[in-house]
């Protein structure tokens, strides 16, 4: 592939709901431009973008794929992104590598959750948005119904640039409202055709509305429109370009990836109207001193890593977007965020799973490099003489977790490094060791996300694992005051063991922790054995009172006891302290404390009642609600952690995929009696099974 100037490059993400044909459209565009010689199919596992074994097996996109093609002296880097919500991390990363998002919808007339997600993420990224109504060859599709649904959901900025000729199995072409020309496709080949007579009136009305919309983008255009009553094609294109950059015009194009209809006109529009990297503001970030920095195309090199993959042939493959300068093969660069130098070997242009070697990747372009040692997704690569850390990619926190353990000892040795490599590939997947429950926890965006992780552990790293619901880190405490004696006496011939202490336990305010008080007078227990009693109490607190959970917020006072001049020892008084604690704790009204999460849920208004009802059923306390625009509500609540373990699945069902939530630890509070009894019973069962 030849080298292109930054002005001749276009970077476009294909986004939208699963099943709208993103990968099929990418395949059609690659075939039409000659980037591939054979038209693959997603269902057959032969498409250029869905090459990972998990994608082939499930017939769905899981990873973002970079798919460049050349069209009319321009290079277009398409980034095909997953449509399933569990893999939104790849969509978010891809948005930082492009200037435009092509949001696919099918002609059914429904705005699905993936459509809304694509719109929201593109809006947050500040990039150009456009729609493509696909699959118009299917039964029960209607372009105008789909257009009305888009305008109803996203506003009057949504404007058609093309209209279909025919419908369903008779869909054969499109009319371009910008040029007032019609095109027909036969066997994937495009040719000019006459505008059907029954469409003339409708086309004239929609073209006039489009001209009015683009005239509003510029004062000079508006004045010219008032004077002449219309605008020439070049002025319409100018106004459209302004509207695209500002987001005031969101164009709608149409076609069929399956029948190869509308592909050429879509490519023409992308080349002629989508902003190039040269037209966007400089990339923003921070220098090592924390000051603001910017990088334009002609500044020293900097690039953002937006994806990392483990390639079976070349090792770790790092995808990057160059914002300034260029990256050359066989060079050295600086990872500013990690303060490390990296050696660059061969750099590549990507075509799905294939890599094409190149001497350099210039500003505005997307490339890849293999075997970087320190660099992971979200890192900035730059010139060491002028370091910068570009603004980070905001990947979502996990919303669904499982504990994972290796099936065999051999698997156990490989599990940790394998999980670490997968988390480097996918920052929306995270893993950690929970010291309290002694479990390895992996968290992701949903059950399907973690299913894929388990499959990759086996396929890529040869690690077989078992998963289960994570344990909850409960606490125990007391609510009353009690005293008890701890007496340890053992005589086995020769020197024996003797320790005797009286301990008073009192409840502390929540969060105050453990306090030990030495109230011994008169030498009832020698000074050297007092710390032993303290140590014994702490050991007993670590194993719980009723359910084996750590005991907190207790004041322990040792106030009396006795000793033996020969048989008393450190260990004897530790055991006495443990006995005294257990005896007193059982009389001091022990209770179970459960962790409570601070939860924030964002859902469309129509689902608010169902979501609140579900939170109430989970013993949640709703603290407030507030509208946040776009017909959505933010609900804040406090919910026990044990009730939130499957909430991502529950919320997806209740809100039909249109809800999202975040949860963070808030505090511990006393569990209701019925819940506490269940926790105790489960702890006793687990102890018997050990």
C-alpha cells in the first residue's frame, strides 16, 4: 500500500447493534475497492474482520479489526467494532483512533440499544456521526420507517442524503440528493440510471429540505440561498462538511451489503465529505511536569495505543494511531506514561489478521508493531525529546465478576501470567487476588465477556479453569457487652501449660476498629504475658464468631487472671486469650455485617419504575432520582453486595439492554436476621466440606 498524505486519509469506525451487518458492509467495501479479491461471509467464518476463532465459532464480532482500503486517491481505514455490549471496551478504544463513526441500522425501523450506544460514544468522543441503513433487500424493511425512527430518537439533525430505488427484493439502487443523480447496481457493478418518475416529487422536497439545512451552516451560504433560491452542488458540499464537523447535520445513507448496492456511493461520500485527520484540532495531553501539551500533525512523533492483541505468530501486536510525526521501522521510541524506551522492529499496516510490512506509519494513519515489552492499551508512544502523555481512554469498570481457579497444579502455575496478558489486551477486563476470600477474581462487562475469557485461557494459554460466584467478604461484630474467663491448663508430665485471663468485650462504633485495654492491677498477669492475651484475641477475631468472618469494631479489656511461675508461657496466654474472646463474644449479641454498595443506574424513563422495583426487591434503598437528558434518569441507591452479583444480567433484561450502572463499596451494616442465618448455615456447610 502506497504512502498517503494526511489530507488523503479517512478513519471511520463501523459501529451499531449486533446483527446490523457491520462486518458484511466492511467486506463489501473491501471487495469493491479491490483490497480483497474474494467476498467472504460472516456465517462461513471467511470475512476479513472476524478472523479470531471465538468470532468464527460464535458468528459475531468480538474484537475491533482495522481494515484499510484505497479509493479514488484516498486511503480509508475502517475499524470494524463489536456490536454486543459485553465488548464495548473495543468500541471505546476505537473511537480514539478515528474521526468519524458510521452507525449501521437495519431497515426494520427500530432504534436498538447498539444504535444508541454508538451514537452516545461517538458524541462523547466528539467525532463525526453518520448513519447507514443496511439490509434493505430483506422482507419487512422500510427505509422511510427507519429514517423516521432515527429522527424521532436523535432529532432533526438526522438528514437523508440518499433515497432507495425499490424495496425489499426489488431494491436495486439509490438516488443521491446532493447531486440529484440515480445509480443502479447489477452484480455489484454500479451504473447511472434514470430517477423513477414516481420519486421525483419526494426527491425534490427532500433535496430542498437538505439544501435549507446545509445553508444554515454558514452565513454566506444562507445569504446566497436567500438570493438565488437554491445552492450549487459545490456549496451544498461545503455546507454539509461544516455541518458534519459541528454535528449539526447527521447524514443518512442507504444500501445493502449483501447485494453490494450503495457501496460505491458510500465510499464516494466518505472520501469527499468525512473530515480528514488534517482537519481536526491537535491532540491534547500532559507533559511530564503536568502542564498541558498539544500535538499537531507536523509536531514531533506521538501516537496512542488503542488496542493490543496476542497474535499466535508474531506475539503481542500493538495497534496505534499516529497523531503527529511518523513511526519508522527499526527505531526507538519513548513510552511517556511508563517512562520507558521501546525498541521498534518492523511496523505494519493491518488488514484484519494480515500484516503488510511498511517502512513508516505517518501522521493520521493507523498501524501496528509487534513485541513491545512495556506498552499496553491506552499508552502514549512519543519522541523522547518532547514527551507527552495523551489524554487517557476511559474504559468502563467491570460490572460482572466471577472467581476463577485452575483445575490442576500445572494450570495454577500458568493462570496468573495468562490472566495478566488478557487484561493487557482488554482493559475492560480486570483481575485481582482477594486476600480476604483467598479467591482470584476476574471482572468484565457481562457473562459472555467472561465466557470468552475462559475459552481464551484454554485456547491461547493451555489453562483450564473452573469458575464460581465470588464469595462475599462479610464481617462480624457484637452489639452488647460481656465478660468471660479464658483458662488454658494442660499437664502432660514434666512442664505443663497454664494461662488464665478474664476479658470484657464491648461494642465499638462502626468503623472504629479494634482496641485492646490493659486493666490488670496487682500483677495478676505478669507484664510479659499481656501482649500474648492481645495476640490470642486478634487470632480469634480473624476466624469469626458465627460464620468464620473477620470480627471488627470491638474493645477488649483484660482485667484479671492468674499465672503459674513454671507452666505459664506466651503460647499458654495466647490460647487463654482466644478462649476468653470466644466465650465472651457468644454472650455479647454477635451479628453479621454485610458490605453495602453505592450504586448508580442510568436508564430510559420508561424503565425507571421497573428498575426501582427490582432494587427494592434486592433490599436496596433508593436515595434519589434525577433526569440527565435524552429521556434518561439517574437512580442512586445503596444495595447489599450479595444482591449485586448478577445485576448486570438483571438490568439488561429489565431495561432491554438500555441501562448501565456502576457500583462501589460504601460501608458495612448489620445483615437482617434471616440473611444472617443463611450466611451462617452456608459457612457451616462449607466448613464440613473442607
